[in-house]
């Protein structure tokens, strides 16, 4: 059985984490597109398990939550007329919960924009943090209200932020850029949150990094995900890279080191080795038997 050298596997993983398309990776690394896809799937499964195992007992004091839009196969409005649209086709939302101090991506979930998805994120966040009480800030999406209440009850100081945008119909006609934000409105939902830390700035900056470093989030191209599973695998790899491998420029260490869930700087070699360690041993092949007839 042919096996890619470690250096080439690390090269492919690095390019996947830095926003290169799968086709360009196959050309640069001189491997087939199927090889890149297979490594992405293996890496995604490994990183999902890695996040679930290691991102535990996080001493978070302040958490910011948000959701970022993308789509798989086709946008929701085009799915009814699309040819052979697979399960999961349409709009996809990536829900994230970021520690405001360590910048650790504590929890994430890929789903729709419903209250059920918000509750899954909130329950997962509650299970991963060790703090008795945490301050949480979200945008004004109503799905968060019930989700935070059910997951945390009275154990969270919770506030929301609603952005106020300038209304200019003439300027907005035919414009792709978003409208101008002229102010924000904060609302205390539960407890006594510190007004100085009612913010979603860090998680919104994280959304920019997600778009910049994941080719399938690039708008107005054909680089979007064709399958929901591959979308999830790509995000799992990115979040493992972000938490454990990439040094945060402000913190001068990785978010995982800042949060105290690891005491060393990881590398993509470490992730590649975990991928290999998680694979089942190849089955022994029996003796060749000549077919009769």
C-alpha cells in the first residue's frame, strides 16, 4: 500500500489551513485530488475527536458567540431546482463560542440557524468550561435567548448586542459591501454583566479569519463546499490548527497554551501523526487463490 511521506502530508494540511483550494493543493503537492480529499476527511475526523478530548475544563470568564454563513452545493434558494442535490445542501451556519481572554475556540457547531443549533452550541459550551459563572455576549439573534437560558440558567451574566445600520436605499442598490454601522444597542438579559466587556468584537474578528483561511468560505467563486461532511472536516482541521498550532500575534502563544489546556506548541506534524495513529491497522491479506472456470 502506497503511503504519503510525512513531509507531503504536512504540506497538504498546511495548505488546507492557509486557504488554498483542493485543486491547487493537488497541483502543488503533485498528488491526485482524491488523495487530498481523503487526507481532509481523515484530518477532520481526527481533529473532531481531538477537540472533544482536549478542549475541556476551560477556565473561561468571558465568552463571545456568533454565527457565520456559508453554503454547500447550492444556496438555499437554488436547492429546489438543483440537479441531484445531496443531503445537507443549502445554507450552512457555523456557530462559534470564543474565549475573549485567551482567544480559544471553545466550542463550535455546523448546522442551520435555528434555535436547535443554538442550543447544541450552548450545551456544548457549558460542558467544556470549568468556571462557576461566565459572562456571555451574543448578537441579537433570538435563538440565543432560549439556548443560553436552558444551558446556563442563572449561572451566566448574559447580554446581547444589536447593531444599528445607516439606511441609505440609493447607496445600497446594487452594492455588495454591507451598510455602515452607526451604533450599537446593548441589552442585559441575565445577571450582572460587566458593561466594559459586553462585546462581540473578538468573535467577529474570528469570523474574518475563518473566511480568510478557508477557501470554501470565499464568496462569488465555485470554491464552496459540495458536501456537508467535507465542510465540517475542513472546519475541524482549521479550528485544531487555530487552537493548537498557530501562534496568536497578540498573545505570543497559541490560544490552547494561553487557556492552559496544553503546555507546548503543537505542529502540523503532531496532527499528522495523530491521524496516522487513529487509523486501523491494515488487514492481513490471505494467499492468492486462482479463480476456477
